[in-house]
C-alpha cells in the first residue's frame, strides 16, 4: 500500500465486564465517578467509561506525507462485531501487538480517537452524553444513538488485503452522529 501506514489501535475494556449492569449508584451527595477528574478514577471506574462503540477498534491509516489519519470500516480481528468489545481482551497483545492501552497520559497524544469517546470527552472537561450507558443505564443506547460501529463494519482486517484498505476509508467514525447530538 503506497502512502499509508497502519495506526496504533486502542484496546477495548475487558469484555467480561457486564454491559447489562446498571450504572454504579452514587450517594446523593457524592459526585458520580464519571464526573470526577480522570486522575481520581480507579482502574475499574476507568474501564467503565468505555461506551462500547467499537470505533477505536476500526483500522486506521495515516498518510505518510501529511500525517492525516483516515478511519476505515474494517474491524480489528479481535473485535466482536455484535458487542463491539474485544473478543480476547486478556491476551489481545499476543494477536494485536499495536493495540494501545488508553491511559490518562496518552490521551493528549492520540489523534485518532472518535469525538464521541468518553475518555476524550472527560479529558476535555465535558460531560458524558445522554446516550452513554453510565447515564442511560442501557448499553443499547449507544447503538440507538448511531454511535456504535455495530452494523457499519464492512469487513474484518483478516478479510482485506493491505493494499485494499484505502477502499474502506469512511468519514462516519470520526464524526458525531446526528442522532447523538445533544
């Protein structure tokens, strides 16, 4: 493939986390954990910020000349396309060595996270959107709001030749869906 290189990927939180669980209830006078500074979150709270959209697990390309990042509709080989969660989270780096573990320190330097990403929103001091499962109490609200990659993935990375990846460049992974705006 001429002119493009693969971009690192973000890891998805542990797929064993139950997305059907209701949000953690906060005491009436206590700030919900998702409104606290990211630096104050426990590892478990950090993991729960992921809305399970799957957008960060789509293959991305970087123009070697300009540095521009292009998102594709091709999924990481470990992404479960129905749940939009990693299919082998504990051993993902064995199969996907360039999977990036999102940390507070790395957030400022990752240019390819989708604008809907809860980590990015909170890093920028913004609230979680109403469709986020921690707010709605419903993991399907991400899909209903049009944020999820579910149903929009056109291929898995093992099914597409590297030279053909530019044919799958799409704009939607880097945009706010109209239904998700508030």
